C-alpha cells in the first residue's frame, strides 16, 4: 500500500524539516509548503490524507488557509491539525471554528505529534479521496436525491425525473441507481429483477468496475431509463459497499454525456458524505410539515459546510396529502436558504395507481399537474447541471 501523504505547512524551514523527518521515519510520505498559497495549491494537487498547519505565517495565516481548504469541495474533507506556538484558548477556539480537527502547541514531543496524527487519521471518517478518484469522478453528470425524512416521496421523484429526462432526450444515457443493498425498492416498484445490479457486484471480492461490465448489469426500461438496482433481499455481502466503493461505482457509471441519478434514501450517512462532493446537483426532498422542514434545514446546513453551494444544492417540496395544515412554501424557503425548485402537487390516487401498475406516474398520466411539474423540474435540473458541471457533452 502506498504511504499516506501528509502535507506539512510552516514558514519556518527548520520546524518544517523537523516535523517532516519525524513523520517520514514512521513511513508517511511528506509534502511541504512554506506559505498559505503554496499550502492551498499542494492540498489540491497532492490529495494529502492529513494537513499539519502552522498558524502564524506571513501573508495568509493558518486560519485563512483552513477556511479556504474547508470551502473547496476538492479539499473540504482533509483532516487538519493546527500546529503552532500559540497556546491561547482563543486561538484554539478559532482553530476549531475554521474547521481544524485537532490542535497541537509547539514545542511538542515527537511521540505526542505521532499519537495525534494517528488518532486524527483514524478518527477521520470523512472521505479522503485518492488523487486518481478525485480527478476522474465526473462531477456534473451526477444528480443525488435525498429525503429529509423517510417516506417523503424521494424514490417516486427520482424515478419520474429520470423517466422525464429519458423521454425528452432520447440521445442521452439516463441511469437511475439505488445504492442501498438489501433495501432496493425500484425493482419491486417496476416489476423487474433486482439481483443483477449492485448486489451482484458486491458478491464479488474484487468486482470489475469497468463501464462495459457495469453496463451489462443495467436494466433498460421502455422510457429509455437504465436502472442500476439494489436487491430488496439483504445479504451478508451488503456491507462491502464502502463509501469509497460507492464513489468508484458512481464514477464508473457516470460516463461522459450520461446523467446518473442516484436515489440515496433519507438522511445523511457516510456514503452520502463521500458522494455528495461529486454530485453536480444534490436535491433534498422535503414535505411541508414542521419536523421535515427542520430536518431538511439541518441537513442542508451540513451539506453547505461540505463546501457545496446553492448552485449545486436545492430542495424540492412534495405535498403528498391534500391538507390545509401545511407549512407555507415562503416559510420553507426562508428556513432552507437554498433554491426551492418545485412544489409537487398531491396526487394520492395517481401515486397508488402508478404503484399498482408499475408504470411511472408521468407516463401513466402525462397530462396531470404533478407530471407537468416533474417534467418542468427535470428541465430545470438539466439546466443546472449544464451550468455547474460537465454534463451535456453529447446532448
Ligand atoms: N405527489 C404525491 N402525492 C401523493 N402521494 C405521493 C406523491 N409522491 C409520492 N407519493 C407516495 O408516497 C409514498 C412514499 O413515496 P416514496 O416511496 O417515493 O418515498 P421515499 O422517500 O422514497 O420513501 P423511503 O424513505 O421508504 O425510501 C408512496 O406511496 C408514493 O406513491
Ligand atoms: Mg425510497
């Protein structure tokens, strides 16, 4: 296994080489930066597994470096240890506020430095994407749907958006994937077998992740949508879907010119924290009730902290039940602070009919109000993808 790379940032050459040699002796590979700008550049190009960051540097101090590292999607997840002569509580607080994971005060015994490095790296459950993964994932062709709560209509929306995109754009490859092994729903919904997609891949210890191989695992629909399904039957191999594998799969499926839509279920978890930085668009589904709005607000706050801004992040309101006791859209907009792209009208009868027949609502009743809203939303999402990512090469 290649040595994990640590970026050490210090304007003092002596202390830089001292820290570097302590870590090198332990088998880490070291990148060095002598100032803030160089640190930002190295963080982007060297994809370090950890950054040890001095605070007091001329031009740009460590706090500003940390702030910028946290605000860029490519580097937002790299753990940071602030390393400084300053031992003031105020500085420590600022350090944590700008996103440091730990704090060391100079002078530190090499053994303590090593212990902190190991513990931060072990504790860091946030993604550390390898350089090759981060440069190949085709951000811009991936749309992630995630519900603020379970049962909000996330799967229904993802399926209907994919169908609308495929029907209106026959030339494009539209793939709808679910990354929830053992808990797949789409196959049951559409009456197609669920065992040849993700669950099949996970049964192999060293799965082939080439697109050619994955293409054979897709289930085509009459609309043109290609499904990459999860089995609805749990299996012991389900836990092989690590966040890293999910990113690799998304990367392999999102070939140029394709749009990969992923139904990610509800709430945030490690898989989502890894995948979201690669999505050209993340759509949070919210229902107009107080708890759902609160959860959506929390989730969106966390996603924004990952460096994903509102050009790539939005919400869609789904009204599943016709009732007057709902939170008004203006209030939802105020609470969420991201673009609210659509408010889908309630259609309980059509939703049930669609489930009973296994045909997506927009194909079953293309002239209904929710179908018109979903078709419009699919156009808006494609526009947003074009503005934010690499989509549209061949469309
Ligand atoms: N606009 C709508 N009007 C009425 N019912 C709807 C609407 N959209 C979806 N539904 C219904 O709401 C229920 C939940 O939808 P769905 O399974 O898509 O939600 P989900 O968020 O994916 O749920 P889960 O958390 O289980 O994954 C389904 O019965 C679906 O048919
Ligand atoms: Mg679902």
